[in-house]
C-alpha cells in the first residue's frame, strides 16, 4: 500500500509522471476516474488552499468527500486518539488526506491505515503535494526543471514546503541560494543532503542583494504557530519584505512563488508584476493533487 508522506516516497520517475498527469488534467480536468470512491480530508490544522484544492480535485474527478476542517468538532475533543481516528476513517474511505501539526503524524497514520495516506502537511516536516505543484509551476514557467537557480527566502528552519522542495529539486541539479536570518537557517540535515549529492548552495542574510541570478524566488512566511517563544517570533517576523522595485534588476524569466498564505513578506505592489506567480501557483494545486490521488489509487 503506497502512501505519499514525504516527497522522497516518490522516485524521480514518479515525480515526472505526476507532472505529466497534472498537465493532462489541466488540459482536460473533467475525468470521472473517482466515480464510486470516497476520499477523506482530515485537517487537524487550519488550511485554505490545500484542503480546498484537494476537495476541488476530488470533485472534478467525480469522487465523494468526507472529513473535517476543525478537529474540535470530532470525537478527538472527547479524547479519541489519532490511531483510533485513522482506523475508523480507513473503514469509510478509499484514501485519506491528512494535515496534522505534529511531525511524523502522517507517517504514523500510514503505518496503521489500510488505505493510502496523503500527507497534506505535518508540522515543520513535509508537504509533498505542495512540492508537486511547486515543481509543476517551475516547469510551466521556466520550460524545464533541470539546472534551476532558486532563492529560498524566509523561514527555512520550520518551513515544510522548502524542505520538501529542496529534496525534490536536488534530483534536478538545482542551484540553491538560502536567504534567511541565522535563527531560521536551513537545517543541517538538508544542507548535508545537498553536500552528499554534490549540489551547490549559498547562504545569505540580505534579500535585495541576492536575487539577481534567480530563476525562482521562493518566498515563505515566518510561521508564528511554529515558535515556542513569542519574543523570538517578534524579532524575525518582518525580516524580509519583497517590494516591486527590488525586482528591477532580476532576470526577465524570474517568477516569484510562495506557498501562501502570505502575511507581510510580499508587498501588494508585487501582485501586478508579471514576475508574480503565486496565485497561478495555487491554482496549479488542483491538477497536481488530481495526479497524486490517481497515482496512489493506481487509476
Ligand atoms: N500552501 C498551503 O499549504 O496553504 P494552506 O495552509 O492554506 O493549505
């Protein structure tokens, strides 16, 4: 039983196949491949894009959705465990999409569930379907995945989207430029992974001076919900704000991506710049998630 808990659960060939399928779904989104199937969406942590794009993907594929967007409305509030919740839902659904604040929760669920699990984000760990839509967005805008120069900006310590994306792009010979304050630097395990694969990376703390060579500027939010110390969050929350004028000396092909939601880190004056791509990126999530669901259900 295959689940998608980490992007490393997919081989490079699986990733390329997912992107091909996403492209086919974008051309023809109304394919009733999930007729008769029930998909559960269990969101133990807030979400707008991930949950709604999964539910759009399931609806477009003709499937039915059960689930919750607030665990307080479930028997978890009476003390039911994650194990019992997953065991129960696996009796009702053909596949479970799950977001949880604890790192490792989705892996644990995949070990006890008799139906596949898709990790829709587990704490600061992984967000593999975000990575599929990010790769799809990079491929669409740059015409290739190989050899991309990517600047990852902001909360690289707790940002599950950059962790998953780094692992995937390391298969495609990317050049990485990490732009973060020291407190939010890319964790050592990910830097060691790049070193073990002979992939180049740079680390900087200044934003404006270090985006001139980028094909992709991947902005991230400093996530208040990941900080144990509110004072530490206050110190770093507005450390980077991308303004329109900072894009003047960037490459003509550069695109700004952001998994969203944003708070202050991209100024609203960037939204109308053709280099901004974050809303289209979120739209691509529907096609990428259609592809992931069909691959896991072998449809
Ligand atoms: N990108 C992302 O995970 O957004 P949501 O938290 O709104 O799902």
